[in-house]
C-alpha cells in the first residue's frame, strides 16, 4: 500500500527522473569586423552560457580572433538526469560579448544569443571598450544601447 501511494505521488508530481542529452555550449564560428567590413584581429569573444529557471551564469569561454577576425567555439554536450518539478526543467541560453581596445563593447542580453548560429558576424564600431557584463543573479548588469552594434547571422548547412 505504501509503495502504491509513493508511486501515485511521484506520477502526479512530475518528479520522475529522466535522461537528457543537453547542449551546454553550441558550436559556432564568429567573424568580427569593423564598420568597413574589415576583419578585426585580437578581439576577445566570449560565449556565456546561462540557465533557467535559476538564471545563473554557468560558464564563460573566451577565444581571440585571428588575422581573419575569426574565433571558433566547439560544442559541449553531456548526458544528465533531470526531473521536471514545480519550477520547471533547466534550460540553457547563451549571450555573446566582444571586446577590443578602440571599439565599443558588443554584448547581447537576455539570452540574445539563445539561437546561436553556426556562423555569425559581429560588427564593432569605434569607441570606448568596457568590460563584459556578468549575467544572471548576483552580478552587476549593464544595458547596452542597441544602436551601437550590429549582428548578422549566416547559417551554415
């Protein structure tokens, strides 16, 4: 009788563990250019992984652009055991930050990179570079003027 009640409680609560193969970091190639579409060498590109429902920054990976303005990020995936509970299942979203002295910092916010393309181009404009923001709870946040940078997404097939 006790095991039957426990089984009913688990089934109705939705707290049944299940395996899931999660993308912790998507694969992407980023090209950083100036407003004249010239590649920018030695720019620092950060791919920041955060997750909800906890709104936490999970990882921050950096790469430096080469002479062609290219930075690459490999995919990171892993098997996990999760359970859907009252606050929902954990899902990941991503933000980008690009810095280079002499250029305004480019940063997405609120999961602006959630649908990370395999190939993307970020255009930097001249100005003062600032440090990249912290994402999620517990860190300072900055609002970036959306008119100060541009993004174009090129899908690779």
